[in-house]
C-alpha cells in the first residue's frame, strides 16, 4: 500500500489543518516583569517594570533614539482571543489603513507580477483592488508559478510597474500600509520601482506578522494562513487580493486587541512601532562577516557564505534554521546554503537553539505518529516549554530569502 504523503507546503494548507496539536501547545506569557528591553520594530526600547502583554494598567514613558514616546501597557485581563479582537475592532470601526500584497515572477524582488490592495474603513474591508503586472521581459520561474499560478500568458499584455504604480500610490495616499512579512513587500516595492526608474515613495508600514507575535505570543506558527484561521478569516492563499484582504482583516483585529480604531495607536499599545520606507531607502543593509558554519548531519560539509556581504536586517540573520520533510523547490544543500548566505545557521537536530523549523512534504510512513515528524513533535514540546521556535512553510522560507 502506497504511503500517504502529507504536505506543509506552498499551496496554502493551513498548519492547523494538519497540526491540530498546535493550539494545545500554546505557551502563555504570565511573567510579572518585562525584560529590560522590548523589540519595537527593529529598535530595542528600554522599558521598566511592565508586563509584556498583561499587567496592571499603566502609562509608561520610554526613550527611543533620544525622543520621548508614550507607551501604553494593557491591563491584566484585557487580552482577548483573536476572534474576539476582530469583533471588537469592527465595533471600534477601525480604519484609515490599507493592506498590500505582491506576487513575484522570479526570485528577484524586482519582478512584481501581481498586486493586491485592501482598503479598510469603518471596521470593514471596504474595497479590494487587483493589478496584474508585466514583469521584466515577462520572464517567470517555475517555483513562482507553482506558488501563485500566474503564467506569462496572463501578463503578456499587462502594463509594467511604471504604468501601474501611480494608480496604486494614489489609492494608498497617506494611509499606513500593512503587509504580512512586510519587509518582503517593501523590498518588492523598492526593487521593482528602482528597476523601472520610478521614484520610491515614502511609506509608513507595519508588519501583521510582527503584530501577531506581540498580540498573541507563544504560538508555534505565525503564517498568514494560521493567524487568519485563528481570527476566523478565510481566504485563498497566494492570490494577491485575497492575501491583502486577510492582512487587512488582521489589522482590524489588532485594533481590537489594542483597543483603538487607529492601527498606529493600537500597534504602539501592542509594543510595535511603525516603520518607514523613505524615498530612495534600502530595506536592508549588509556587512562583511566571517563564514557561518553549518551544524548538521555528517552527510554535509561546512557551508560558507557565497555572497560578499550578509543582510544584517534580514529575518534569518543570526537565526538557527532546521528542516524537516522533503522540500519541493530546493535540495537540502541548496536550502542550507541560502540560510548561510542570509547570515543564519543550519541545525541538524531539534533543540532550544532552533528559531525556525521549515516544514516540507512529510512521508507518513516515516514520521512518528503518521502525521507529524519527530522534529515537529519535539518543536511542539519545546514551544510549550517556552522555547522561541516557529514553524515555517517552504513558501514562508522562500519569502524570507528575498531579503
């Protein structure tokens, strides 16, 4: 009898569909004190005597880059479940922001082929707009087509980013922009516009993935599919308009969790400060660095960076990654090299030092319970014990490599 193959893949199957134990492994943060610093965007901010997400009502004044800012800490008991937060955000008539999503034709960030934009007003997604974009030379790579299903024939007669972007920019206006794994989307904006000779606009943006980590710490996965599932939001993954709509709905939920109709104010309550993409800015920086060793099985040799400089602001820089299952679009060696080139480390076994577990196709005949690999089961145990481990699909991993 043929073995069943179960997939944690790029085609959008939520981890909750295949990992029902995830919700049972949630680790709650019940500490009475915060660490000495809290990550606000990418800038550590000193905080004294407050609880990470639950504590007595307090108004804290903190210093950030020499400027005084107001910091609200939510009272204990004010935390709410994601679906309740979404309902509260709707009741607060949250709005005044947009959510954006890009699909790309190749591994290059400068190859936007689809744009989705969702506009939030009065506690609801008021409008969703979609654009197909002709990428440079209308060239596609098979990995990207497998993810989003857009083919060269669909964009052969589409306008280029230089012609499409003015309409997108007019729709955004001065609104705060949300995106899930926002650094990827901001990178696509910069690279696509720069390659087309279009000035990069000033944008204020927030990452819905980062907001989820602050609003509901302790989850094993913060994929868009899984956060949306917890909020009761259904959508078609990897369709730009649907992805943008899902991110916009999450924005409404964060407004509910932060008890403010303003996403900027709600994000501050949750401990996240908006980022800016100023004209001509780069979304990442790089430094020269000594080779990052590969920590893995004896079938691998040491991996060293093949790039001149490593992206110090990238999401994999300084992180430890472990793989489980068969990857669709990379060999393990290729995936390991990508991690090292991003400034990360590759582990060969699950431990508390692992930050990300990338899940490929699971062969049910080879996994411990016929559903989850031993690495996934161990990750659940460590996550429940407080280890900062997250599950990533191959697509999530692929997006991180764009930075």
